[in-house]
């Protein structure tokens, strides 16, 4: 379908219906003159190739530029939705009036129909002041329509906005009238095409902060059922951060990080979660996800405010968050991954990033950690989890504020074992922060990760309702594609924790196979385990496993897509045990 032609026809049709040559008042219309600005401009970085990474050029998104340079209070605001190789949606919170930055704050939407090479400013959602937008897409009968949730009004409410057609920019809005003082909303589409909306609400006093959840049905434009309210076992819910994610077969998760909680270990804060298996009708929780702890480096690490979550296609959920020590030293900052609420692992730490800020040498930046705002993406094959984050640099300052760069790290989605790769995406003279990855990355070898982030010639923030008081500057939302050469990672599934009587390597299944097969084995005692793949000549072609495992029955998938047809051998080595079996790849 030629989306550009179809959009033009629809716009002309809508205009013909209105005597004022506009959109009726439950729609939004775009185009606004930008106020003159005489400050510094951003410097666009070109494409570059690193060891195993191809990083595309920075593409400023048309119309998503302005003077409000603070995008989130901690959680990742999903600002990009890559529907396919052609259709992309993006949003950005900004202000186009340099003299009235706060009153003119708004959510802007843009659309690309050619893979992100060009963007069209389609709408201001809504026409008036709003903030903290979050983007998902309803892939309904007429295509991937943008669904945007944000908050505005007085008393403040969360509103959901649905586009009439993919990229048209004609949004109908629906207020959440059942919940007042409803802010920082998030929205994720469930596989029944309803939207899970969560946000923070309070009863005229922020000390009553509560997690509120509602369900919205885009196909009928209706809020479904009654709102649900959640509080954890925290001692204080003031100023909590939240996240939600949706998965297959009605699965969903809510994450809450009450940053002023003092009920955890060492009198510090914790992270909690709830899960649903029936499209948000009922929830199990609160469950403890992370408690302040002495980590492997000897740091007493407590949760900071960064938070994001996503599901894989088989129903596992993953959460990214950051921590600092109790005393708050920049050098102790870390990014963590959690799987299914029970498995926490450090993905990357401050000491592993060359030039990362370890002490404050410039002006203090409020609500900023030296490693901050993690954004998480799952591979389409559910074998790898990617996480992007912002790193403040020690010796890179402008007007006394430390600049930040974007990095990406990744881990095996099975056991969260991190890669040693810490990929620096930006390294220019500007400040880059608030990265948002697409929820899914694409490819089984060359992994394409669509991303957007804020690029600003001046670090810090000049937003009037923030306390940095940095000089005014015009920031822009940048679209960029990162391609990592990462072979499919080997996920080890623990099928049973019952202790087997002996070591055993079972016959692979299916066999023959094309292109992948499963290898199951029993481990009766803890120790290092290796699964090795050899070709017919006896040459080692791949090491599937080389790590310590606890007793249990395990299964791992081997993908032979990169190998020729023929006979292969797989070998189990563990604590003096050695067994080899034969398998046949037929393409």
C-alpha cells in the first residue's frame, strides 16, 4: 500500500468535512511556527563501523525539536515503534517557544514510511500543553495506528490518543475519567488488542502515591472495567517509579520502584512486581524483585530511578534498572538485568566504561546517575537481551555540566550472562541521553536495533520545572539504527531441578534436523560443563556451553543455519565424564 498517497487522500477528505478547514475538536492538527532561536545547534554524527557493530548515521526527526530537554523522571518512555522495514512511529516531548518553555510543553508525533530515512511531522498530541508521552501501536485492520498516552489538564489526568490511520496524525483522545491526579502513564498493547495503561495517582498529596492500572480498547474507543490500584510493602511510596510490559497469551507485568522506601535491607529501597496471566483482569503480587544488597564488587547497591521492562515471545519478562551505593558515589553505578522477577545480574558497571564520571567536577545535575535511563530490547529469536543507557563522562563538560553518551550492552537471554562488549554509540561533542530502543531487535546474526535519543548541544537541563538551570538550548530527537554482528546465543533451559542419578547425554531431537535441534543432558552434581560441536572431520565448530551448572536436567538448542549439510557430533564434558553422540543436518 502506498501510505503517502492514502494519507493525502484521507487528509483532503477530512478537510472537506469541516467548514473551518480543520479537524473536529476531538482530533489534533499539526503545524506551528517555531520561535526564533540564536543558540548553538547540534552536530550530526555520520555512520561508523566498529569491530562487530555498524552504526548508521544520525537522522534528526522532522519537527521533533525544541527547548524542553527533560524527557523522563526515570522510567524509559517508549518513543519509537518500528513496525516493519518501512513504517516507523516516533514521539517527543518538547516546546517550540523559547520564551514560554513550560507553558508550551507538548507531545509531538512523527511518522516515516521509508524506514526512517525521512520523517513527516504529523501531529501535536493534543493541541495544547501535555507531557511525558509513551508510544505503542495498534496493528488493527487498517494497519499500524499510533496509540499515545500522556498526561495534562487540571486536575491532571492521563489521556490515550488513537490515530485514525497509520501516519495520518488525526488523533481522537479519551480521558481516563475514573482516575484523577493520574500522571506518568505507560501503555503497551496486549495480544487481544487491548492496551494496558499504568500510571501514578495520588489523592491531592504525593505521599499517597499509588500505582493505577486501566485497560483501554482501541477498536471501540472505550475504557474497559474499573481501574485497579496497587501499593507494595514499601514503607513509603512517595515519588515512586513504574514500568509495565505485555507478553503472549495474556501475560503482563507491573514494576514499582518506590525510591523513598526505607523498609529494605540496610534501611534502603526495593523493587516490587505484579504479574497477570489473563490480560490484566487479575494480578498476583506484590512480589519482591530486588532488595538493596552487597553485590559481587562489595558495593551496597540500592535501586536508582532507571526502569524498563519487556517480554519475549515465549512469555519471559525482563527488567532493566540501575543502582548506586548507599553513599551515592558515581563510581558505584551499575546497570542490572532481571528475568521473571527472580534472577538479577549486573550487565555493566561504571568501572567498565572508559571515561565514565566517577566524581562531580562540574555543576550538579538533578536526578542523574553516572549510568542512567536504561532501555531494553529483546531479540526476535528471544536469545539475546539488549540494553542501551546514558553514561556521564568525567572530562567532557560544557558550561560546567557533564555531557553524556549512549552505550549498548547485551546478554544471553537464557542465563543473563553479559557480553564483554560495551558499545559506544555516540562520541561527538553534544549531550545524548534518554535513549529509547524498539521493543524488539531484528535478525539472527546481524541484529538490527532501531533507537531514538535526545541530542542537545548543552548538557544538563534548562527545563523550568527542573533544578539544573542549564543554559537554554534546542534539543532534537535522533533516529539511528545499530547493527550488531552477534550469532544466535545459546540459551540453556533448566527443565528440572530434581537431581539426576548420573551424567547422561540424550539423543538430539529432531534428528535429522533443519536448521535447529535440541540437546538434552543430565548433571548430577555442580561443576563446569561443556557442550562441544564437531564436524565430520573432527574439527571443533562451536562451543555451546562452557560454564558451571547446578544439578538438574538441561536442554539447549543448536542452530545449524550457518553450517553445511552433513554429519556432526556433539560432546558432553563434565567432571571427568565424556560422552559423544551423532546428529544429521539436512538442508
